[in-house]
C-alpha cells in the first residue's frame, strides 16, 4: 500500500481520553479496596504500538481545563511518545465536564470480566471539526494514516460529524484512512439512521476496514457470516464470505480485517485473525494464548497491522505482527501495548518464550 511521503506524522488519532480503574490481583470491583489507574481510550491504545516503536504519532482530543486528571492524561500520552493537540474546555463547576471513567473487573478463571462505563459529562463528546485546524494538520504538517474508531464516531452527534470531516479532509490530502467500526449498542440506541449514514460514508472513504461480524452487520447493514463448522477454524470460510460482501459494498477499501477469539477461560483464549488485501487472503489460524487482562487485545491487533503498513512490509507480515501485538497486550496490566522493540513482537509470533540474556 503506497503512503504519502514527507509527512510530519505517521499516524493521527482523534480520541476521547479518560481513566481506567482496575482492581489489583484480578479481584472483582465490588470486593476490591485497591485499584490501578491508567489513562485510556481505544484509539490511543491503537496508536501506542506505533509510537512505542518509534514512529511519530499525533492525538487530537478534548481536555478539561485545569483538571489534574487532564494533566495525568497529557503526561501519560507524552510518556508514550505522542504529541497531543487538545481543545481545553472549562469544567463549568462540579456538575460540568469531566473525563470518562472506565471501571474494569478483568475476571479470573470461570468468573467473566465485567466493565462499567461512567461517561456522564464526558468532555470528549464536545469535539467538533472547528476545534482543530484540519487544513494545517493534513495539508501542511501531513499525515500518512489517520485511524478512526466507531467509539469516537458514535460518542455524540458532534463527534460523528467531526470524524466525518476528518475522513473527508484526509482523502482530500491523500492520507490513508483506517476505520475500526467498534459497534456499541448503548451508543447507537435511538440513533440508528443517523449513525448508519455517517458510518457508511466514512467506510466509503476508508482504505482499511476492521470489524467483527456484529460490527459489519449493525454498523453497515452487511449480512452476517454463514458458519458451518465447529469452533473458530470452522467459521473462517463464513467470515471470508462476509468480508467479500463488505468488499463489494465498499470497493474503495483495499484492506479488510477481523480478529477471531474463542474463550476457554479468562486466562486461556484461542486467538486468530483474517485479512484480505486486494484479491489475496491471509489467515492466522486460532492459536492458544494466555491472558492476564483481555481488554485491549483487538486494539493491539489494529495497531500492529497499521505499523506493518507504515513500515512498508509485505501484507502477510501485517496480520502476523498485528496478531502478536494483540497477544502481547493481553499479558499486560495496561490495555495498550508497550513493545520494547520489533524483536519482542516477532518472538511472540514465533512462539519463542525462552529467556533472552
């Protein structure tokens, strides 16, 4: 895939940042007295693979002016080697704006994970295209790939049109567009017609489309896969058929991808992936991985996929690196990848867990 040259940024992500609270030692939220805090968002999770491995990343977001949580978020993103451009919004008093809070029970053994989202008054819902100079960002600074997520696209009417304007401006300046559909029923309630139109236009401009069967069906109206066999391996042909339907509906895109996951227990998953590029298929057959915290594995996959594209690797390495980045994330306390180097990721792909001295 040919990328624009002479750009200041390899990757740009618009996002609504917040904090994630996770009990220590895999405990349930209602039993816990000690929590780990981290800065989080799906889109910055994707970008972390790229930034930790040395490519320049820019984040567009909104922050509460003067908030210590906003300072915590800015410092965290700086530690991930990301440049932040933010609209700072006054809090407006104790009942005004704030950053989202994600409270997560990671689960353990036979106890399933549970995630509670507290997003009332979320400052990220205010983001609009006029908050940022998109002509400067895309026309003067230059961006190779912009990554959009359905989470930010469906957050509010303002952010939906914000993402749409970013997609249109990206196409105008020759920036490649990645779109992870990320359907959430609670975001779409009573907004189906509005969001279907926005998501369909963004998908029609995208070069890279990522989503599972629910995402493609409910965001874009694509018929779901026919799955004849048992387990994930038996579903691969059905997923291929679904992606072929997406290809016919959105021929502008050249890369289509989805992950495959089967949960054995909270700590053991089967993890695979399917990708098409042009007329070629690339499949990672489901393999067993060990899981500390499953949240963020899909974002790690997308980040690794985009990193391979940005590095100009052959397509079979895109999906391999993405699969391994996802497998890395689920072994970490953070919901984003912090790869030391490319070698660490390729060792995961090769199944080499020997000590490196």
